[in-house]
């Protein structure tokens, strides 16, 4: 029986990725167990998902703190109260301070709705359509100090259809997020996924390419 990997999830909104992680943590033999969900917004629906699953929640509103450093210090102390092995950003819409990112170096994952390094930031689906790209997707990556930056772990690639709108594309990409995030978290929990000091990601002891592991649809 593998040792449990204690995961803390940070979110700001709907929490559909949290739900995918909660569901996958029920799979037989999955050592990833979500011990807490922390939100910067009291009205985040993801908090209700956590409560329905019996997972403890905490809310820290950034508006209660005097600046990013103070907020991130409080966030670290709330998160570390759960002694996480892994911290997972699941739609946590805050820019993190370098100190926060360094504190969780090698055990901080994010998911982003684009094929990074393309389309960092917001409105990725609309921007992909405006650019006329043939492909779009989502990426799980280790977090570094750069917004939506850091070594890539896994990408899912989907085709862009001629009739797509930002909403239809978002729907297709979201469905893939719900596949690749649980996959990456389970790899980490099983000790198969690591980040070396050089920034190189390894899966099962083998270096991954700069794109991470790519799944095409
Ligand atoms: C997801 O699409 C995730 O990729 C995105 O927020 C959404 C959260 O959805 N994250 C980012 O854009 C990070 N830069 P969810 O609350 O339903 O999981």
C-alpha cells in the first residue's frame, strides 16, 4: 500500500477541477488524498464541493490583507497547517509572490487552459479563435515565479472546429483538464513525477520533453 500523499487545493471559483481530483482520489490505490481546500473567495462554489465531500475548507480573503506579501504569508501559514506534500492550484486566480512559489518549489502544480507557453493569462479560448489556430488545449505545469510559467508536465491537445465559439472550445478543453489534472496529481502522489533543481521534469526517472507528456485527441 503506497503512502498517502496529502494534497491541499487552492481555488477561487467553480471548482470543476477540484471535483475531478476528488473523484479520482476515490479510485482504488490512488495515494493522492485531498486534505483541505483553501479559497480567497467565500462565494467560490468549489468550497461547497469540498464540504459535500467532507473535506475541510478555509477562506482567506486577499482584501483583508495589506498587500501581496502579507496575504501570501497568511496563505502559507494556513496551507502549512495541513502539512501538504503537494499544493494544487485549481483556478486560483491570484498572482503569487516569489516567496510563496519558492516555499513550495517542486510541490506546486497549476493547470492552465492553453498549450503553454502559448496564451498565458486570461481569455485563452477567445484568443485562440481570433488567431485562427487549428489546435488548442490545456497544460499542467510546476509553478515558477513567472505567471503561468514553469516546467510542463502534461498537455492535452484538442482540434479547433470551424464552428467553435469561445464557449464550445472552453467546454472541450475543460473536459480534458478533468483528465490530465488527476493524472498528473496521481503521478506525483505515486512518486513517479519529480522536478529537479535544474528545472527538468522527470516521469518514472526519465526526463520529459519541454512540452511535457502530450496527449492528442
Ligand atoms: C480552469 O479552466 C483552469 O485551467 C483555469 O481556471 C479554470 C478553473 O475552472 N486556470 C487558469 O486560468 C490559471 N491561469 P474550475 O474552477 O472549474 O476548476
